[in-house]
């Protein structure tokens, strides 16, 4: 059998590229031996050590160039399908093959050497301490995803002496200043973020890249599936973005603006940057102060309860008193 050579192109967000890794995996698993694949994407870091990628040249006459899309998103409010199906369905139809997902996650890989490296948290604390990643900021393109800064702080305070939170975020985006966290905002490139997530005990975030990384990455040996609490509100339909082992806090169906799925709005106020997200039809019109009402309805106690559920269920454990002392010492030296 002559295998078709494909170069898959996509310059969309890092979250979308995680979903494309799943599509490449499942294209090969659905059609073994039929394709050779290479990629040209916005996040080459996500393809390191990927067993499905073979270097191809665009000038090769046997190579097909495929611009990858996921038109399924336009049916996401009515179709019982996850984002996992988006690229895969498109590729199946375009290439005239039958495809099906093999796993409910993206497909990111770390080398054995990377898995053995010391995490940034261990470098700072000097010990292999369990930690949760917290990503309270967000891209200015979609401010409707932002939750309350003060409520994130209340969550951190509620677990003081029990959980060490490590804050991450892109310096180009909005990042609230939280106290009581180990602040690595702007201190990780995307590959470092992958390794930081791999070593994490859990993740707290809105609907963004972090939830997809939390699901896509394996866990260190002896650890259960990685907990993740997602403050979601009502923007996206639940079935499109939620993972089964995450605590996905949403308000879809609780408000007129999202009673038939996600509203897919972008911002709460105009930023005046000329972006399409500033158009009136992309603005949230159901506000509670500065927050979209769908996000305001998610209280601090809801997030605290969702995190505690993992500990109460026994899949993870709180810091020991010794680990708390180590973290406190590290925090003092890190912030001075």
C-alpha cells in the first residue's frame, strides 16, 4: 500500500493545537499504515517526541498540504460531540476515511529524560512537593472567560497550609497579582509549561489551554489522573469542552443567554483595539458588575468544594506539615 503523505497546517491557538495532536493520533489509529504525517503549526513545542510525526518537505510532489479546520464547532450547541471530534471529523471527510477517537484527550509526549528532570517547583523548594497550578488570568481577546480576582484569592486563602498553588500565565495577557502563590507568571515557555503541568498534582483554571494540558498529559508513575477544576460559566457548551474526570463548573442552561448551549460571546466591554471581538454582537449583555452573570454565579465556595472533592475522594492528599514548612520557607526567599 502506498501511504499518502500529509503536511497538516494550523496556526490557531495552543488549545486548538492540543486538539490537533489528538486528531493526528486518531487518524493513524483509525487508518493504520495509510498515512505519513508532518505538521506546520503555531506551537511546534507540542509535537516534540510525537511518534506520529515524520519530517516531510513541502516541495515533494507526493506531499499533500492540508489546512486544518474544525467546522463542527458551528454545531457544538446542538451536537453531542467534544472538541476532540473537531479536527478528526474534518480530516475524515476531506481524506475520505472513517475515523474515530481512541482516547478522551490530546496527545502530548515527554521524553524519558524530560520526565526525569526536576520541576521548576522542586528547583525552588529543594524538595519534590505536590503543587496545584492556578491560571487566573487570560487573553484580552476573550475577557468573558475571566473570573473574579478576589475570588481566586479567596480560594488560595482557603487552602493555605494545605495546597501550594503555583501561578502561571503569559506576560502578554492579563494576570492578577495573587498572594500566597509561587508566581511563575511569564517564567515558563510552552515546553516548560508542559513539564510543569506533567509534574503537577492538580490544575485550577478557566476554559483555556491549561485544562487541555491537564487532560492531555500522562501523570508520573503512581499518580492517579490529574485533577482539574474549571471555572467555565456559560460561554461554551459543556459537551464541547469538558473532560470526564474534571470538575467543570458551568452555568449553561441557568440563564436565558445560554439556555440552549454556550453563548460564544467574547468580551464584557469594548477594548477599542479594533478586533472583531469588539463588535456589538460579540459583547456580553448580561453582566453582574464587571463580571458576566454566568461567571458571577460561580461562587468561591463552589470552587473550594470542587477542589476538596478530590481530596475527600482520596485520589490526592494535602501537604504534610513538613511540606508546608518547606513551601513557606521557599515562598519567603522567592518573594524577597
